[in-house]
């Protein structure tokens, strides 16, 4: 027995309908897919890592080449560093006997200023802290029976300067 396939009879077939064309839609560009959040975060972390490395490099280079000291001196400037004989110094804490007191904010002022309290009668550079504290440090600058004061700026273990002062008359 052979099988045959025949088309359905024409009367049973549904009439064909003409194809309907829809008007063409204008092309719409879709934005590229957004980057995943992890990619954004890793880019930010990478940038922060680079900036951090640069800052660390600058700090290390600054310390190695003395930039730190220069910045420190600029921010905490010693206003008596250039004082010389004939200059005047503003009011300092009153010291009795051979006591010693740390002073912040000492500065050179015009001798005609009402702030002028001490006259610089001598300056000695290249002194150690021990030399500055010696009783005879400024004796050559003081007159007999004249009360004198010793002001020094010396970092521990280094050398600095000594100012020999008298009360301004």
C-alpha cells in the first residue's frame, strides 16, 4: 500500500488575504549597555591608588631632600634669626635668676616701637646648646653691673645662634 498526500480540496481552503505592510518605523538608537557597577568601582579604586602612590612619593622625596624642613621653617618662621647688634626684640617672659624658659613668638621690632623691650648688644653664631647655657657666653657684650639676658635658638644636637640682650632703657 502506498501513501499519498494530496492538497486539501479548494473549497475547504481559506481565501488568502493580501499582506498588509506596516509603515517603516524610524530607527531609534539605543544607548550602549551601562557598565557594570564593579567596573566603575574598580576604575575609581585604581585612580585613588595612583593618587595615593604619587602623594607617598612626594612625601618621601620631600623628606629626603629637605623639603619638609623648608616647609616647616616657612610655617614656623624664626623671626629673630636675622637679628643683629642694634636691633630690638619685643617683650619676652620675665625671667629671674638663672632660670630658663622656652619662648614662642619672639620677634624683632623697630627700636622706636612701644613693643621694643630688649636691645640686642651682641650675637654669636655657631653655638651648641651647652655653649649657649654657659655663664660667660655673653659677658663680653655686657657692661659692668648691667643686667643681661641670653636668648638662643638651637635645635637639639645642632648649632644655632645666641643673642645677648639688655633691657631697653
